């Protein structure tokens, strides 16, 4: 039996840098600084022929179906798009956040991750995790009570004088987080700190970031971006994640140079 011959034509892509950045915000594409993607620029032969949009419908449908399977970070979680921040997504520990470009990762006993400025030693972000039997941060008490105890017993030295400035409850993807702000005064300096507390997957998470009080006005916006970006990632099985990653790459590939079928 003779098969009916089919010819195919490439058509110019309609994908722009803004389109790909939207995929980054949705969480279906890694940041440009991570995998070094680029938008197409006159890479496809011109003069496309009329064709059935079946390929595009299949690809777009597959990608849209994949989106709910991956966690969707808040837009600030990929502030790296402007080149000022770098994203961290820890699939093993189930969290993500950003830190300022130029900060270096260092090892600190008892901390899961630490990034700090190489010139200003008080400018850093740390992620601490400990096991807990609690399931919700609200089980420990109201925000000010929990933050006050954490500041005095964990996030400061016994010789430092601390002052809790603010503590409040926020919600991301239905999960409760306590955010807080405090200062820790030492004889030689005062550190201004922002932090978040939440409970998930049997762990008590505490990201904290800060700077010398004398640099607070200059650093506060960046520090707020760091602490606001922290988010617990939804658990996805390894096999399912591979499928999602494949579908996302497939989607971007076909959008970059749309493949349409022409039947004779």
C-alpha cells in the first residue's frame, strides 16, 4: 500500500522575549540566566503555506495541561529576569527563593543554605530547617508570639538586644506563612533582619536575610524581595517531573519554529 506523501513547511515564529518571560513567571520555563534561552530572530525560512493548525493545537494543549502539575512560584520568585537576582529551586528540600546577583554561597554549620555578600559580611540570606510534628505554623501561636520567641532564642546572640518591629500572617497558595522584621543590637553594630516562618512536609522552615542598620535604606528593597520570594514548592514525583519538563521543552521548541502539516 502506497502512503500519501506529505510535505511540511517551517513558518516564522511569533514567540518574543516577553512570551518566554511569561513562561518563566508561570514556572514552566527556567530563567534565562539558568539555561540561557533566547527568543528566535529570523531563524525560519519565509513564505509559509496554508496549513492545518493541528500541530499547534496539540502542542499548546499538552503544555497547558502540564502547567498545573508544576508548582507556580509567585512572580517575584523569578526576579532574576532583570539580572539583579538569581533563583534557587531546591527540589529535595521543597523550597525556592532568590538572592542578589553577586552574593556567594558559603557553608555554615546548621544551615541548609547560606548566600552572602563578599564585602559586607552582615548582608546575607540563610535557610534553616528543623523537623517538626506540627502541620501548620498557626499551631504554634500568633505571629508576634512565634516571631518573638524565634528572634530571642534562635536568630540572635544572648548578648544582643533585640527589638521585634513587625510580625504578620500571609498566605501563598493556601499555605500560612509568618513574616517578621526585627533588629539585633550588638556593641559594635546593629543588624536589621527580615524573615519568614512556615511549616510543610514535616519541617519548620526559617529563611532570614538582613544587613547592617547603616545600610538599611539602601538594602531594604532587595531584602524584601528575597524574603517575599521564599515559597514552599509542591511535591511532584520524579517520573511526573520528567514528563512535565519534556512537555515544556516540546512546547517551547514548537513555538520557536512552528511546525505545520500540509496534506496533498
